[in-house]
C-alpha cells in the first residue's frame, strides 16, 4: 500500500482493516509519502503537519487521535502480521519525530524513514514543490536499483550497489524492507535495554540533492555498516508465507479453504475433485460394462457348445437307427 500526504492515515487504516477481515488483499508492506494527519489544529509535531476539518475547533477536535491510531496500527501490523512500513519525506518541517509522544516513539521504532533533500525545488512555492516531489521520487525509484549507502563523512561506499538494498526504496523487495525494519527494531530495543538514548534513525540523502535524476543519489544512516550487511530473516519470511492473506493467494493444490471472505477452491483443486468424481463414476461403469460384455461372450460361447452337443447327439442317434 502507498499513502501520500493525508492519505497516509487512510492507507494504514485500510491495511489494518483488511488484515482484521483476513482479506486476500491485505498488504505486507506500506509506504507513506510525506504523511499528514488530521488533528485539531495546524501544527508540526509528528511525521507530517496536521490538517484539521473546517468546522472542528480546539475544544471539540480529535486532537492527536489520528496520529496515535495510525502509529498504533503500524506497530501492531508489524508485531502481529510482519507488515513493513517505510516513510519517505521531503519537507524538513514534516519530519517532526523529535517530540516526546507515544505515537512518535512507535513510528520511530516500527517504521524506517528516508529523507530526500530536493534542493532543485527553487521556485517561489518551494514548500509545495518539496511536498509534491516525494511522489515522483518514490515511484521513479521503482525503475532503478536501490540507491547506494555511503559513509557520510567520507562518501565511502558501504553497500553492495546495485545488488543490495541498504536504503529503503521502491525497488527493494518486500523481504529486503522487512529485513531493514527488523534490524531497525532490534537496534532500538537494544538501546532501550541498555538505557541508551534512542535517537531517531533516518536515511538522509547526502548526494544528488541538486538534480531530479535518481542515479546520482546516495544516502547515509547511523550504523551504516551494520545496515549494509542486513539480510532477510528466514524465520520471519516463513512466518509471512503462513500469513492468511498470503496463503489465500495460492491457487494450487496447497490452497486451504475457509481462509476469509474471498476464499474458495482453486481451479487445480476443482479439476482434481472432478477427476476423483469422474473416477468414482466411470471406473464402476467400465467394470460393469466389461462384466456384461464378458458374460454375454461366455453365454454365447456356452450356447454354441450346447448346440454342437445337440447336433452330435442327433447324428449319433441317426447312425444307431441306420
């Protein structure tokens, strides 16, 4: 699922609902592009700015409900269904993850964040340009390998470019994004257990900021060498393959029934059932026909021998009379 701006909260909510219904369309990956959230007033205190409904005032507003609900969905989708969430931002003010709220902490823990720096946005509406830039930057990235991960101070290449996915990108596989989220979550929990400060981890763009071309982009992140060596976890991948939504997409012989609203037998299973029914009907029929044909042949043969015996007896009687 991909959600942009205020549509991000809708994308996350829909993903949670589909998993709750055990629907075949339930996603295993969510990409949030410069997320904005509905709240009581316009402010910058969480991933994206808040957008309020026109007639809702501070005294009757929903306050941080949309933010808290979205962050909780992201957390629970990872813990219960291994749904990986990646956040892509381009507007500096909309990356306000520093505020000390539960929503911010959950998002910092259970989602990976990439910060583009589109400095080529130099027109009078620079903020709008940057906010809109994340859309083409993300989807154009589908056609190119994930950008390389470098050491910020020296520019030294850390990742095996273009084979590896050390920077979250549209061209990364779901398994690669899950591996990055898993490593990120593990590092945050290690810091918490060691009573260390859990600063937000962001993949920041360090090169290619002046061009719209994606091929010259590079990114850096704290603990880059460790992130560059991340690989999908076999146990988690097996867990994902056993997810209800994934299992429903199998239309072969291994498909299970009663999986959800869209479940049913596969064409392969239907054909196999029809073959079994056909065998149950046809095999006895063939056996019956074979028996009847054999019986008729035996009867005919027996009748033929009986006629021959009668002819011989008549001939013998005639000879005796002569």
